[in-house]
């Protein structure tokens, strides 16, 4: 039996078994399909169906690991400064890689992902298949940057070589992607629907109109999980599976270190951390979160495992608030209660209710917390200009290394950089900079842990929680593995035939 005949049989089997198979899910609005200009995780999920990054994330490996993408894993010089990538995608050349990465640093484009190329001294195509990138200083995490959506490679005409092509885009409503080369047993079409209302998403999932629910809203949690913590029997009977994994999302309430009250009073910041009632916070979020005792999530290289010394402890909080100069929450200078303001960048029901809960925590130590709500753009402007006192924010990790989270506290990254608290510590900066120069993971991680010890004592944030990702998958989807790097993973899903 010849190869051509076998190929025909395989194509026929694919056509019979999964032709027209479509994976459908809801997704927030995608703003751009240009990888260099993508800013949100939703942009990334769409663009990575169409393009390949220089490297990729191994779909199956846990702990997460890098894998070849448009290029093989790089050769690295002994001093950690020179990276040599060999292009393995037959549709791309080294010149395509250089051109695509150069767009990130272009002054004309002003890419929000330009930071990825900071510290790159030079980049060149040695030949059609080889790219050399030289760094100004050692950056052990540089290969992870090359696996990010911003490092996607375009052909000269702007097209991608990823598993899918964009077939239809009805902005703010629907996106349809078609597989470039049919793959037996896999989804040949991926469809993203914009569905703003969580209740509507839930009903569509129950009716089988969408195959996947990426997040379970707090309002629907009781309908999904019983008091025993197990998936509701009616869902199990439908073959629906729930996956729950830790994320690299660190959530916090930041202190403006330029503020005359909270920025200059470490005891006060420690007291507010100790007053933060995590068990009540976890109950509010229906157990969908993990307690934080610092900015680095558990499971990340360099994570500090010792208990947080200013975790929830009301007795300690009351002692610290007195040592801060506000016994019982009273300012002796005025004889009145200390009043603080928490600014929030969204006026949703969830943000209002959770803000009121934080106010109730502080009420226990005599501090009055007022809430201020702004639009997201106005909020960012206020934070960057230092016109807030406390603010609520989060950070989604880009790669599994403590550096990605600890960079949020280096003085050179102060607003409008990611150090939104405008925290500054010579001791922290020194440990951080020395960690970057370490040639071994052991040496770096020891310094990362020291950095976290400094932060835990200074408390520039109230360390609230790390998110968990809870997803529901219908039996129509096979080979689904939950991942914090969920960009373009639909290419690996199998289209199950469900009777």
C-alpha cells in the first residue's frame, strides 16, 4: 500500500471524524492581532493561534519548560551574554526573526512590549537560518522572553506560520480561526465569542453552545461545586470536568510610598497587613484563591517558604497600630480616627463588595477606610502620578521566575514603570542587582529569598492573594491540560465525538 494511498485514507478518516469540528469559547475583546502591539492576555490568546514565537512553552511539561518554537532552543555562551538561535520553521528565515524582534524596539511603533528588548546590545542574522543576540548584561530569564507572544515572528507580508489563520473577525462580537493544515482528530476551527454577562456565559455552557468556561464566577460557584468541594453531580453526569491550578497572578493593595501618612510609617503598613483577615477574604472568593505572604507565588523558583510575620493576627495588628502612633486607630494630634482612602480602578459589584470587606477589616483596629472608584485609565494615571494613598492592583507573571515579580520593587522601575508603589530600598536594590549577576540558579534563588525578606519587613503592599484558575471543559474536548501559559493551546485539543 503506497504512501499516497495511506495519506488519502488518513485524510478521509479526518474528514469523516472531525471535519467541521469547532472549539468555541467566550473571550474578552481582542484589540489587536499585531503581536508587537498586544497588551492583554486576550490579545495574546488570539495572536498565538496565528503566529509562532521564537521559542514556545512545552504544552505537557510540569514544571513549565521551554520548547522549540520558530527556532530551536538557543546555544548560550559561557558568560551568558551571547544567544544563538537556529530557525527551524521552513516558512521563516533568520531575517524574519530579526525584523520581527526589531519592531519591538522601534521608536516609530512604540510597542508596549518594547521592554522585552531592553538590554539587547546587538542582534543580527548570521545567515538565513541563524540569529545571534548579544546582551549588555547577564539575563538568565531572556529565553523565557523569547517564548512570550510579543516575540512572535511574522513573514515579510505580515502573515504568520502558526497553526491557524484568522478567517473572520467581527470586532467586539466574534472571531473565527481555521487550521492552516488539517490535523486528524483535532479542531479545525476555533471560535471566540464576546459574551460580557457571566450568567449568559454559564447558560451557554450548560446548553453546549460553548465548550469551555475559563473562569467560574463567584455567583455561579455554588451551582458548580458542592459543600463537599466536589463538582456538582449533574455536571459530572454530562461528562463535564473541572480543572483547578495555581496561577502566576499576584494580587495586592499597594501603598503609595510617597504618601505622607502610609509611605513614611512602616509600623502602620505592618499593622494593616496583620489586620487583613485572609480567612474571611478566602470565604468571600469561595476558596478560589491562595493566601499570599509576599509577591512571589508558591512553586516559583526562589519562593520564600517561611511564614509571613505580619499575616492575619488582630492582637498583633492592634499592638502595631499603637506603635505606629495611632492607639486604637486614633490620631493623637486630632483626637479623631485615622482615615485612609483606597482607590479602585473598576466600579463593579465585586470590587465594591470586596472593598467594603477590606474596610470592615480595618474597622477592627479603629481605622476608617474610604473607597474611591475610577475608570481604569483614570486609575492608572492617578497611580502613576502618586495621587492615591492605597490602591488595588494585580500582576500576571510572564514567566516562572522570582525576578518577574521582584522587579516590581526595584527603584529604577518606579512609576510609570511596574513599581507602582514607588518603593525604594538600597538593601533590596543591592540584593536584586547581585542576583542578576549570579551564574547559578542556587545563587540567584538565595538572593531572591533575601529580597522577599526585606519586602516582608517593609510591607510596601498588603499581600492579599494569588488567584487559582478554575476551568470547566465539556466532553467534546480532549487532551485539555490547564496551563498558566494558555496562548494558542487550542492547537493541542482533540475533537471528541460525543454521542
